[in-house]
């Protein structure tokens, strides 16, 4: 898994914002929610921002994470979504 220090910097459970930047596509937010649902079921209302040229979408979604490993799994799985360039 990833070599992070989330366990040293955060207390769990924690409401954690993930920002997913990807190629502009009308289903990107739906795909992000679908991946999050697999690892942290719940009701999500992500926010979407479009880049100035309309080339990219930035999806922000707040997820209740239970552990360092939970955060790391979500980073890895969100990065696997087709068209995703960065997960912050």
C-alpha cells in the first residue's frame, strides 16, 4: 500500500475531502461516487468544477474514512478510474 502518515496526522473516523481531477466527461462524478460507494457506502453529493477551457473536471467528495488504510485504498481505487489524472 502507500507509505503515508495519515495515522499520525488525523484521528479516525474522519470526514475527509477527496479531489479527483480528470478529463471532462459527463459521467466522471457518477464514476467517482460509484467507486466511493464500494468502499464507504453512503449518500454523496460531490461538487464539480470545470476548468477554464472545459478540458477537465474537478470532483470534490467528502467521505467518512475509518483508518489510514481506508484513505489509502480510496486514493488507489479513485486513481484507477478511466480519465482520472490526479487524486488529491
